């Protein structure tokens, strides 16, 4: 019998993600940080058979194994996690860096629905995947097996701090006019509260204007600093 090539395995892409995040910029560092993020995972033939997902609808959460297809193939043993300010180095295997051998990502996402009317489409929420991400495996999350109550979280023990977010009048009006304002508003708040700026900008005086695309809008923002701390000001939703 033919043995699989386990020295240099090839992976089949089983599906592709259509995401509320058109670009990498702005995507939170882990899926649970933006519960309002939505995506659809469309399975490809021959994996798009309804039998392949029979029973999956019983689960609330899934593990997705995917390719960091927007990351370079080169990797280095040390990386600089944004969590440590972007200057301190740590081993690539002690990190969730996107610059890693094999470029495999692992995300725990919410399963919002399974649609098998025409091929297979999985509706996802609370994810951290850029549009077009190739997925190589899906597994249901088993709370009794996959949750470790006594776990220690190393240098990323707690969720990142959130910044307060406010909208200018213009931005508020632009958002209100959007046909999907109710869906968009919580996502903008969740993403902006993470402070999407590059790690090295944080703590600085920073007069830059930034833009992050979410769904079909460009969210323009800046971050102000005063004695009370930093705050994200959304200046336009266009
Ligand atoms: N939860 C996954 C993990 O732990 O393997 C991903 C963590 S990684 C720190 C999260 C970042 O990956 C996001 O902020 C986004 O910028 C980036 N990202 C998402 N999809 C990607 C893709 N297909 N290629 C490269 N980078 C991606």
C-alpha cells in the first residue's frame, strides 16, 4: 500500500473564507476579540459534499486550520510579538506569529450556521481571518477536552487592554446612513478598541490618520493621548 509522504506532505485546501476583513490591517490578534466579525467558509470539491459536515451543526465552535497565505514563506527562530511592544524577541514556537514554518494558523471560531443547499457553506462569527484565507481542516471544539481551566498564558496571560472609542458627528452620521449600520457599528467598536495601529506606534505621540476596511467601508481614525490615557476617534466611515 502507498504510504503518505510525511516528510514533505502536501495539504489540500478544502475551502476559502469570505470575510468582513478585506485586509490584514485592523484584524484583531485572536478571534474572540471581535465577536461581531462574520465570515463564510465555502468548501471546494470534493470536500463540499453535505455528508462531510453531517453533524457539524450540533457544535457551537470550530477549530479551523488555515494557511497564512499573506505571510512570507521565510521564517526566523525569533519573532517580536506585538503583545511585547514589538521589540522583545521570543521563539516562533512560543508565539502565534503569522511568520512561521508551514504558515499554518489555528483559530477557534463560532459556528453560526451550516448551509448545504448548494455545496457547503459554513457561516462563522468571532474570527480573525482575512478575506480569501485558504482553510485546510475543520474540527469541532470539544469543551471538555479542549478547555484547560488551570492553563497559564505566558507573556499573553490576559486579553489585550481596550481603548475607549468615540465617533465624530460626521462619522456617526455616515454610519447611520449605511444600510447595515446595526451590523457594522459593533464591529467597528470592537476592532477600534484593540488599537489597530502597529505596536511601535503605541505610547507615542501619534498624529497619523489611519484607515481600516471593514465589510464595504473604510473606517478612518486617529488616536489621541491625554492625562486620561489614549482614545480612538473615528473620524469617517466612508
Ligand atoms: N488565531 C490564529 C492563530 O493563533 O494561529 C491567528 C493568530 S494571528 C496573530 C492573527 C492575525 O493574523 C490577524 O490579526 C491578521 O492580521 C492575520 N491574518 C489573518 N488571516 C491571515 C492570512 N490568511 N494570511 C496572513 N495573515 C493573516
